[in-house]
C-alpha cells in the first residue's frame, strides 16, 4: 500500500502553536507542570482576544492538551470557528516532579543544583519533553491534508521544546528560542522539501513578561 504522505504537495501546511491563557499560578510564579490549574479571569479574556485573531487564519483543525488551562483556551477558538477539539495527553506540560506548586524562589532555595541545571527532581528532562511533544505534533501533522491549518493549544515549555524537536534543532540550541507569553503563539510552515520553518514566534504578545514553567533565563 502506498504511503498517503507521498502524494502530499509540500509547502502548504501550517501549524500554529498556541500557549494557554494566564492562571493564578502564573501570576504567583508557581511551577504548574502537569497540575491541572484553570485559567483565571484574565486568562479567559486573553483566550477570547487571541481566538478572534487566530480565527482569521481560517484553521481547519484544532488540537489541545487535556489540561483545563489549555482546553479552555482551545474552546474559545472552537466557539468562534465551530471546529471540534481533539485532545492528546502527550501535549501536557513538562512533569515538574517535586517542583510543582512551588514558587521560583522556593525552587532556587530548596533545590539550587537542580535549579541551575533546570532539572526538576522526579520530573522529566528537556529531551524527554521535546521527544514526547514533538512526536505528538508529527503525528497530528501526518493526519493534516496538504492545505491544512492546525492550531495546537498547549503549554510554554512543552511547545518550545516540541517545536525544537520538529525543527530538528540540536539540543544545545534549544535555549535560543525564547519563552511564549500567555495566549501568544508561534507559526510553523512547511517547506518544499517537507521540512519545517519557524515563520513567527511569540506572536500576539502584549507588553508584559513571560510567566511560564520554562527556564528562568528564557522567561521571567
């Protein structure tokens, strides 16, 4: 049986990686990880504002992490476009181990060596997250038609690392990609050779700091 991907015209598919809106833990600088923290009121407003802009891209498919802060962000776009939301557990945020629920100051004080290496005890490594999320993105793109436009609602560290995997960036360069602000997005476009190009990063940003579970030298 022939591979359906062989008949796909390259250079047409587009992937929009959309970070969820603000939560109270973002504001408190707490590491969220896989803890299911909901959007706060500001986060819901951010999601509606961003959804109105993303709807103009005429997306054809909508995929989300099942964690509420991402799922409710995706719902704002689904309400405008009528697209069904599919969920993939491999799009959840980095497992933060014992760091989850702690503030940045608490992490620095209690786990100085692990903080310096940005490796949460009992949690995932950056390489593990990159492979998990990147593979989920590749899987979703395999199902996307040649002119498809896929929006993925997920999380800051998960998206930055998954994007690095998809772009085939070497691990030593991953930190060169800055963090995503709440409800901002990056756009990945298909190249004619079937590879992927970063067309936009952290688009839709308002003049505010990045509040994220990502590395402190790429986010405040």
